[in-house]
């Protein structure tokens, strides 16, 4: 069978499975819609959390970015895994005991203020929409290559699938769909990695294959070979970074604390019965995530080496079929500047004739390595599973923020459960449409867009959560001031240095790098905005009225997570 036929088969079967699960697990109450009735087993929740966690950024884009950034790409691995540990061990048990399953709900109750709740809603929506834009782009990339439809059409198809199971099943449908999606995406990521590792080094374990000798008779280690190839083409050595230490630190910190403030992961700890189960599922999720995260650097090395060997100084007329197929998508391009018919791939922009979108590296990797058609199709199904699983979780955050935290808690507290459920579903529909627009008009590579979302979460939500748990004297004035200042500062920096809004648009962005504050990139600035948030919150707090005694007592109580029973119901 052809690659396309295999792809239609795999994608069709997985989509049918997702739809079947959605119909089976449709939500009948707001509790089922928001937190799956708090009846999910730790294993299922661990798998769902891992799928939620490993988005299109992890599956499609991370290894692609590492393959181009080399050592510098380690910031994504360190930041995201460190952030997950921070969330699971430091914050989640306390939030679980407090019993509020949305971030705005926690902030609204802890800071006894509708203003605090609304600021948190705005921040959660901004983070979630920025994050979901990356997922929708991932869906479009997969569809455009493997199903040979326009990227925009691919995004619309993805929107409709997510809409179906997110609106029908809510968190209950999403959780069990994500269990299936985890199985699909991890199998799809690891099978090609094992194949290519064995093909290039004779070692079937990708994590070990990356450090092994390449079996081309040269006697060189794979990383040594890649370093040599990179230097020959004018790039920095793959194993040496070019980013400044402060920028690496800032990006890693922003990704870590942004992770810990992500609303769609926090809600996961409410879908199980007890705090103990939440901890179990967090540990299981970490193990399940580690399978992909430890293999990603190896996949990046394999992809980069194979790409250079395949295209560098080779006749364009002799390029294999995969090259032509990716050209059609617009994500791979060749411009014969010197007219010699050979592909000049070099770090010198004046001479370089090849443009490669980072987001294609994982998806194209099996094709570059000439693996069987079913393996290539499997990767396409895995990419879709990764993107759709996270998109669904984010859409639920968006819909619950609007229906529960704005309509139920602020606008109309007397709304019935049935009306709230309708409002949640309608909010999800609106959210999908907006997410689709951003997927069609993305602000950058999947992982880069996602990094910005983490920066926004770090700048706004994380300090309010930490201070809310660990500093009982933090009041509403301090928390709101900190969130507003942190968020506005991050937005300004992002718009200026990532989008060039104040300097003539995107074409000016490259020239602004020398003006970065403290030498920190937009992806890492969330850590600076976070520190400003903490400082502003503390200063304002010292000059305003302390929180009521009953609030301080609640904070004292939630610091003892052990022995906490069922989370308090929201209704």
C-alpha cells in the first residue's frame, strides 16, 4: 500500500476510535464535564495527563527545534520536564485540597475578589489561546503533507473532530480519548526512532544509539559525524550552544514556572478521587512522558544527520519523492541562486538555497530514512493524536473559564446546572473557531508559539498561585497588581521583540535581537516578568489591608495536603 493509503487507514481508524469514546463517555452533568466526575483511575489519568502534556510541540516541533538548535535546544527538555515536576510535587496537592478545579476559581476564592477572578480568567484565556494556536498549526502541517489537503482545510478538519468529542464528552470524553491518543502517539514516535537508530548505529535503543558509532565504516561516533557536517556547512558544532547562559537560564525558568501555571494540566489532578491518586497519576505521567522526552534528542540527531547527507551538494533533479512532497506544502523550499542545479545548504544566508521548516523534521524523518510506508503513516497519526489531545484539554479550560468562572461566578450565580452545561458547550464551540483562526494564521513554529504561552503563564498565573498557597498575608490588591503588571510587561515584550509591532512588523524582528533586555529572548522573558510580578505583589501587599482572618486560616489548612479526602465539589 502507498503512504497515503496507509495514512488514510491509520487516521480513519484513530478518528473513529476517538469519536466512539466520545459517544460512550458523553457528559450528563457539569461535574462530569469539568472533572470527569472525579472517578478516573490513577493509571488512566496518568496516561491522559501524559497525552495532554505531550502536545504537537513535544511530538512534532521539539525534536525539530533541537535538530536545528543543537545543544541550545536542551532548554525545551529541561524547562518542560522540570516544570512538570514542579507542578506535580509543589503545587498540585495544595490546589487539590483547596478544591477549586479551575485556576481562576482558586484565585477568585483565595483572593476573595471578583476582580482577581476576572484577571485570572483573562490570563488563562490568553495562555490557552496562544497554546492552542500551536496545536492547530500542528494539525494543519500533518494534514497538508500526508492527506494532501491545504493546511487551512487540515486545520478545519481537526477543529471539527476536537469539537465533537470535547463538546459532547467534556473532561470525561477528553480523558478517555487521551488514553487512546497516548498509546497512538508514543507508538508512533518510538517505532521510527527504533528503526532509524538500528539503521544508523546498529543499536535498537534510540537513547543509546545517539551516543554510538555510526555504521558507515568511518569509525566516527554519530555526534562526532554531525559536528563535522555542521562545521563544514558553516554552522556551529551541534554539541556546542550559541545562546548566552543567561538566555538559556531564562528560557528554562520561564518554561518551568509557566508549566506549573498551566490551567489545562492543573485540572487533571481533580479527575481522580483522592489526593493520593493525584500523586500516583502524576508519577505515572512523568514516567510515560520520559519515554518520549529521552528519545527526542536522539530523533533530532538522526533527522539532522540524514537531512544533511541527503540534500547537501546533491543535484536537485535527483531528490527523492519525499522532498517533492514536502515542497508542495510550502514547508520545504529550494531556490537555485547560482543556477548549478545543486542544493547549497549552508549557514551563509546569501549562499544558502534550502529553507526547511523546523516543524517537518519529525514527520519527514521516516521518509528521509526510507522506512516502510506504514511507519511513515503511523507518524502522521501520532502527530495528529498529540495535537488533538492537548487542543481538547485547552478548549475545556477555555469553556470552563467562561461558563463557570465568568457566567456562573460573576454574571449569573443563580444559573441552573443544565444552563451552565449548555453555556460550557457553546463556549467550547466559540473557542474552537477562534483557535482555528490562529491555527490558520500562526505566529511562528509550533514550539516557539507554545513557549510564548508558557511565558505568559509564568508572568501572570504562577506567582498568584504560589503566593496564594505559601504566603497567607498576600491580599487581593497585591495579587491583582502583580498579575496585571506581569502580564502587560510580558505582552509588551512579546509584541515588540517577537512580532515587531512597534518597529515595523515581522520583517524588523531579526534586527531587534541586539536590543533584547539583559540579552533575554521573548521565549525567556516570562521569567523576568514573573520576578516583577512577585515584587509588585509583595510591595502593594505591604501597603494595603491584610486579607481577612478566615482566608488566612484556609491557607494554613491547605498547606497540609496529606489525608485530604475528596475535593470539594464546585456546586
